[in-house]
């Protein structure tokens, strides 16, 4: 199933690599990825989409939340459904 | 901490050196001193020279009354050795281990210990020199993209490009390493940052608001009455409840709380490889190791149990190789962990708590006692005792060849679970896990998740620095010790009374065991009978005064006694039966019920025939 994640992350050198690297290392294939600064220049918003089942989604959300640079991880579809 | 700490610089908690002019290198060393670092491990090189010079000057200016250095820097043969020394120090002491290396190859040699420590949740701070800021990305001499490389395997990595952030970054590295689920943190410091003139502040950390918010939520999580009630409702319905305790018990310093919980409710305990020492293995309710090479009685108890309480354990593939077949009769699985990502990752659980383990266990114990819960487990206890009796560990005791198990039993008769034991990886590691007693946490140092051969010797060195007066033994294999054999010289250079045992079966024993089972005995690259290494002479060449080879069964007891009694570094090579295998074994893809127990441990099918009165429960 297609999922879209919205990740707020500290605008530090290497932060994007760490998120992308985590998905790659754990066997998730990112379909689309956009990164942009937010109104706060120290924070970037990363929006990515990927195909995975619900169990795998739950695990990658939890693993992403372990990255020190990550401020917030949201899965808007779940948020809307909830 | 955090944002508040940045603001609250009052006169009372002002650092005595606040405002002092320091170089970046001096700032790093001062923060290390403030964090209570008692020893560091590392190898010098161009890009870290300013820090090494600052360490030299710090130790000269702050020499102890007896002339010793307050923060000695221990030099290995290879940076990987430094990393595993720091990890051995951290595992044995519970403190953050510190390693300092240069850029490029110095830092890449550190990748294995960093990944190893990440996989086993060991707190490290690794300071790496880096080429100057202006040279980064230019393919400079001894340049490597350490923030990229380490970012994939450390808990976190900082590349300090702004010297003004250096002090807060190094301090924050310690907080990150030891908080939540511990892990290694790498700080990559370009040489020009080390040489920048700074003003020491003496306080302050990076904000890291995302991490700290999540950490606070986990650290403050408590078990409410409803959570406790649900837990005990399930426990009281169980007739055969079992605790499955992992390395989290040790990381969380929760072994006393576990003891109290077991005293209150009587659940038997099986431990993972990382959890050994978290519960006294000589206790009647201790089932010792479970999993691929767990004891037969522990694995059968997992087969039989109807309730599992997983404590700081993650159902990894060496325990739950086939998750669906793990604890197949368990009607209820409860899990407590500090890491939310581990909850239900492998096996769905019916009840869980994310929070500090010690507090959670104390809360459950208090709640259960207050409500008078007392599971009636006499029948289960009798069953467990019978499993331990019938399926006890055993081997060919009449063999004319030296059996590795006999060597470990002989050592254990002297140490009784009170020595610090490190290992390499392979058969000797599993035998040590199976045949030693483990009485207390932080006495068992092994590369559990990564399975890094060569871990044992440097880890023992680090542990000896953490506990100068304790007996530290490296149980190693002939193949594992070759990986970091340069560190034999480090033992004698620092005159550490480390005891090194090499169980020599002339090759990669565990690989051969798999090749016998699954590759028709074709020993591809695992036989070392043509290798020329004379280990005893190698140890002597590195300065071991006591270095002997044991080849005859009859000399075993006396040699072990003499070896352990030697006051100083000692090296013992034991020529063991090269065909000795690790049993029991749960093969890949097999369930515990399909465990192979070998010729000397009763398997359940055999036991049922022999023991008609062993159990009435199943």
C-alpha cells in the first residue's frame, strides 16, 4: 500500500542522508522525496512516499523516531483516519 | 538539562574554569575530565594531534599524588582494539567508554566497534580527528566521510564545523550515549576546529528538542493501576509463566528489581546471551541461556510455558529464529523495553510498557504484593526442576581428548561466576555462555548481536582498566584471537594481569560445525591445520612470562590452577578435541521442539522413554 510520511528534521549537515540511509538499510524503497525549509530556517520538512504494508509502516515510523535529528514523524493518512 | 541548562548559569553552579581561554582540543579534554572519564583508548595520527597534545598536557598538569595520570590514554595495536577496549570498559563498568582516533583509516578502523556497540546497546563516545574544514570533500590525505559512514551505524554522529558548538557537542555526546537505549556516539572534529581559540563555558548542551522530548516521555512513563491490573490478571491465569530476560536488564541496572519480582511471584527466568548475569544462573529458578545454543531445559521450558514476560529482550533471530514457533503455547506475551521500536517488532505482544525497566519492575512488584497476588506455581517449579535434572548440560567425560567443556568447568570451579569473562565469537563463546556460572551483571562481555571475532582480547583489556583488582579472563578461540592478536602486546605493555585462554581446535570451529551439518563436511576455508602459528611463542614474544600449551587431559586441573594463580599476564593455549560441537543446537528454521541435543544431553523424546515419572503436566 502507498504511504506518505511527513518528517520534520533539524537542518543539520547529514540529516537527510541519515533518514534516506535508514530507509535503505532497512529495505524500504522510497518512491518520492521532497525536502524544503520551513518558516524556521533550522527546521526542514521532508515528505516522502513509499510502498509497504501496515506492519512494516509501523516499524519504519518507530525507527525514524529514533534518529536524533528527527523532530517529528507524521503519517497524515493515519492522522486523518484516527 | 538541555534548554534549561543553557539558561541557568548561576554563580553557584558556575564551572571554575568558565571564561578561560582554551583551544578546541583543550575544550574537548576538559569536557572529558568533567564527565568523569578515567581512561581513554586511542591511536594517534595527524588530524588528532592537537587533542593528543592537550591530553598529554592535562595529565602532566593534573598528575595524581602517586604520580599517575588522571586520564591515561591507552594505545592499542590497531584502532579496532581501542574501540573494543572502550566497549569492554563500558560493558564491565556501566560507564561511557571513550576512544579517540585520527581521521581516515583511524576512524574507519573504528567502524566495527561502533556498529558492534550499537547492536549491543553499549554507550561509547568516539572522538575522531578530521581533515581541516576547508579540505573536507577534496580527497585530502587521510580523509574519509566519517559522518556518512558512522551515520549508518552509530546512535548519532556529529561533524563539528562550527567551533562555537564544539563544547556543547562533546557534552551532548555523553548524554546521548548513556540515555534511553544506550549506544555509541561519534564526534568528528576537523583539525582547524581543534586549533580554534575558544572561551570555555563549562556548561550547556545542544537542544536536540526532538530526541529530548521523546526521551522525557519514555523516562517519565509509569505503569498505572489499570496497566498493572491487566498484567496480573493475565499472570494469575497462567500456570506456566516464564521470564525471558535480555541485555536490557543489565543496561537498566534492573537485576535487583528482577530478583525482587521473582522472589515475590516465583517466575522462572531464562536469559539471552546479552542477559547473562542479569539473574543469578545458580538460582533454582534460573534456566540459564535460551535460543539456538541455549540449554535444553531452557528451550523446553519456552516450549512448555503459557505466559512470557520479555524484559529488555528483542526476540532476535538467535532466540526466535521462527517467530511463529517461539513459545507456541504462550497464551499471553508481555514486554517491557526502553525502545518503543522493539515492542511487537518480531512477535505480537498482548501487553507492553515502554519505560525504565527497574522502575517498571518495582512498580509491578509493589502492586502485586499490595493486592496479594501469589501465583501457585508449585507444579511448574517441579516441572522446571525436572527439566533441569533430566536435560542437564553434559559431554563426553571419558574422552582421551581434552573437551572444551571440561576446561571451562575447571575454570569455573575457581571463579564461581565472580570473574569477568570476555570472549571472541564462535564455539568457544557458546561453550563459555553454557558452562560458566553468572552471578552478577557486567561480568560477561561478549559480542552478542554483531558477533565480531577478535572482540575478546581488547574487551578484556578495557575491563581490566575498569576493575584493576578483579580477575579478568579472555576465553578465546584460535581463529578469533588471530583477529586482534596484536593486542597481546598491549596486555604486557600496561602489565595487566589479564588471563588469556585459547581453546585451539585448529580452525573456525563453528563454521566447521555448520559445514558438517549443511555442506556435507566440505571445510571451505575453515581448516587451519596447515597454519604455522605457535601461539605460546607468540605470547612469549609479546612479553608473557607465563605462557603454556596444555595438551594432556591429566594435566588439566593443575595447569588451570597454576594459570589462574599467576600474578600477572598469563596465556594458556589448550589443544581441544577438534570435533567437539556446540550442543544443544536449534538449527536455522527449526523450532525448539526440533532441537538437536547431541549424544550426551537427553532430548525430550528420549527422556520420555526413560523418565516415565518426570512430569505429569504434559
